[in-house]
C-alpha cells in the first residue's frame, strides 16, 4: 500500500510524499485510437461513445498513486443514452429559436447574438455536469469520487466572469479560474473527504502575466497591421485604382500572411500558458488534509512533442505515425477529420495526461487511508449535453 511513497525533500514539509505515475504504453494507445477511428467511420460516428470510454479506461487504469491505479466504471451505453436524452432537450430549443427568428426578421442581424449566449450558457452547464459524471465513475482504492452543486449556478458564474474577461481584455482570467475552481472543488468529494481549492488568482497572474502581455501584443499588432493596410488602400479604392474584389483579395492575403507567420509560435505560447495553469491548479487542490503538488516545467509539453517527433523521424518514414494517414487525408474530408482526431488524441490527450500525471506528488496521503465510501453515480445526461455541443472531450 505504501509503494511509491517518497521521503520529503530538504526544506519541504516533513510529511512523506507519494508520487503519481503513468504506465501506459504509447503504442497501445495508438492502436486503440486508430481502431476506434475506423470503427467511427463504419458506424457513422456512433462508436465515439465507446471510444471515449476506452480512452478513459486506458488513462485511468494506467494512472496510479502510491501503486494503486484509478478505475473508470463508465460505459459507452451510458454515454449514448445520455446523448439521446440531450438531443431531446436541445432540438426543441433550437426549433423554437428558429421559429422566433423567422417571425422577427427585422432583427435578423442580431439573431446570432442570443443564440451565441444561449450556446455558451449550455456549454458551461454541460461542462459542469460532464465533470460530475466522470467523477462519479472514477474510483481509487474502491472508493468513489463524487460531486454536488448546480450546473446552472456554475454556468451563471462562468457567464459573469466571461463578460469581465472581455471588458479587461483577458486580464481577469486568473481570478475567473480561481473562482470557478473554488466552486468546483467546493462541491467535490472523495468518499467522505471534502475537496477545496486554495489557489489564488493573484498567484496565477504573477506566474503568467508575461504570456498575457505577449498575447495582447500579438493581437494589437495583428489588428494594427490590418487597420493600417485598410487606411492605406482606401484612397486607391476611392480613386478607382482598386476594385472591391482586389481590395478584399489584398486584405485576405495580408491576414493569411500574418496568420502563417505567427502560427508556428502559437503552440509554444499556448503550451507554456497551459503548463503554468495546470501546475497552479494542481498545487491548489485539496481533499481533506491531502495536498497535491506538481513539478511540471513550463516548456515540458512543447519539448516533449519535439523529442517524440525527432525520435520518430530518425526511424524513417515508416516509423512516423502521421504518415500512415496521408491516404485518408487525400481520399476524403471525413477521413481527414478522423485522422486528425487520432493525432489529436495521441498528442493532446494521452501525451499531455502522461506528462502532467508524472509531475504530481501527494502530501499527507495517509489522510485518505480510512475514508468512508459515500456518493452515488450521476446521470450521463450532462455528458450527453457536452457531447451534443462537441465539448465532451476525448
């Protein structure tokens, strides 16, 4: 039971720490998602519920703390039923909105605004309920994680915070993450151990403020360059030297050029931001007296991708996994979408999970030794809503 317990390091807390570990094989996961993508194709997408379940079982069962692995008990059938229930809820809403839009044609220009707000609210509600479902299907040492709280209350909070983020040009994001983290963890339990979140928005901001300035500078440069170009070309358009089509083509070429130049840098900036956020979030998690810590380096995810790609490239074209899907890219858009999904699941799901899980250490794990099992399995409708809105993940 104490396998994986490491002594404390000098200068740290005197309590022993347990290391988390991920033991999943990359090849096994590649085969799982490749087979799943092909089955999605022949079942017109319906296999995705079982694929999501298999992916979670792979990730959960290969993630262990002190030698004891997590267990995922959800099923593909639950996800399918939840999805069908979600469709029964959402389809009438969309139909009513469509009819109202026809009756109010003079407001057609603003018709997308209420729908966008409605979609965002449902998206946040679905995210909360999907998290609730996944937690209640997660066991460790035979004890269930579970969750209370209201998806509606969470969506209202998230909606208020997104307005503040827009008004502050993203500056309020760290405080939003802290506030929503407190709500989610304040309603999270492991048996009879209550969760809480102690991360502070200011601490998050101090770790990542330079990324915010970098992103803001990039956006300002993007908008500024576009505005200067429009102003410069306007006299030519008025004088007849440029037709409207030529004007639009020039602006489109400019946007494409700027996007192409900046695109290679985006994964590194975004990867550094997410690594900063994950480390801050993990260090703020509490379950009773159990505390989590993480030694995840800021650039680990980015360099991990490069290292993996370099090792595959050194083995030649046959060892480079994405090349196996070139034929599908050429044959059909559907094949391209499925292949892209496979690559996404490999690099952005399993690889990231592996890196983050391996960075975690747990303090005071003994506090979970005598936990009392509590909580019940939640409905899969929330997960179905997330799936119908394409936010379920995996």
